[in-house]
């Protein structure tokens, strides 16, 4: 954990609900890099999977996938890490 914090990949803080525990979170640059990498993979997979769909069907499928993402993922992650902690 210290090695990650030393590289500015992670930050740590005492758990406000239980000071014996340490909370660990990735830094914003690392989080952004991960999201960019996942998005690139998703783009390639969608391009390949939707290659045989026409433009109208492709647009409808992409919209449906976006909505599915909202329902399944977006806003569901509960982060307990204090917002005010600096690395």
C-alpha cells in the first residue's frame, strides 16, 4: 500500500467510522487512466460486434447499451473514502 501511495497511485485515510481501519482509494489520474483503457476496449468490441448492423440498428443498440449501463452501473458505486483527503 505504501508503494502505491509513494507513486501517487493511491491515497489512504483512516476510516471515519472505525479509526482502526485504513481506507485506500486510487488517485484521480489512475482512475481516469483505467476508465480510458476500459473505454478503448469497449469501443473495439462494439465496433466488431456491430459491424453487420445497419446505421439505424447500430444507433438503437448503442442507445440501449447506454441505458443498460445507467441501470446497472452508473451511480451504484458507494465510495466511503473521505472527499477531503489529499495525497
